[in-house]
C-alpha cells in the first residue's frame, strides 16, 4: 500500500501546480456529471480523490448551504492547489485515503469520483469502503471528462479488454463491492457510470 501511495503522490504531486491549466474546459462537464447524481439541498456528499477540487463548487450548489461537501485526496499538493483556487470555501478538504475514509458508516448520500478508479490499488476493496460510507440507496458517480477511447488516445496507448471502466468489467466489480450499476455512458466527451448502493 505504501508503494501505491508513493506512486500516486509522486504522479499527482508533480502535476498539481498546473493541473487546472492543463484542462481548462472541463468545468461544464463536471457540473453536468454532478447534476446527474440528483443531489438535494441538505445532502452529504464526498468528492473521493478530489484533486484540485474542480467538482466542489457544483457539489456545493447542489446540496446548498445546509448540505455537507467533503473533498478527500491522498496528495497534499493537490489539496494545496484546491486552496489556491479558493475551492476550500465549497467543501471541507481532507488529506485522506479512500481505502480508510474518516467518515462514519452510512453518513453520506453520494460519492463523486472523477478519474479515481484507475488509481485504486485494490478496486473491489476500495469501492466497498465507499459503499460503507454511503447510506443504502445512495449513489456513486464514476466520472472522467473524456471517454475511455479518447483518454487512451491522449495517453498514446491502446484500450485493452482488462480496462476496469469497460462495462463488462465494471458491472461485476461494482456488484461485488455493494453497488448496482444503473447507467453507463462512455462517449468521446465523457465517461460516467452511476451506481446505487444496495441494502
């Protein structure tokens, strides 16, 4: 686990300062994905692997002043970038590992996770921890502002059959972790999988 953490922190720490500048047009895509969670005023939501906190403002707008917004990330430099961008005003930033969330069981109504699944060291176990923190019937949004094929092209790699985000792989993975996949969209312009926590 320590090696996994070190790799993630090194990768994102080196990119944190200019992360938002590298992807300046992603804001509307984040807002649209947050809207699909169907949050209500007063809800409690976690942005798991929040990075620079780009989802925090739309999450705050969705849950209102009475709601709770948490942003958890493993990389201090990303949280520092979120503060420099003023996003700490939209949610409480936590230096935390999604494999051991500092949140009581069934405390959340939803989890938003942008780009997270590819960086989980033990996906089934880590998704189960997210399920623990969410009430039965609560939602999980696995999101990326571009689709799988477009992302692979950007990174100069080929899509493979073992990609966790491919629907035939993702559906059973979520099921073993206590989630039921409800909607799945993998388009050039976005990837969004919405799941509901089973009882």
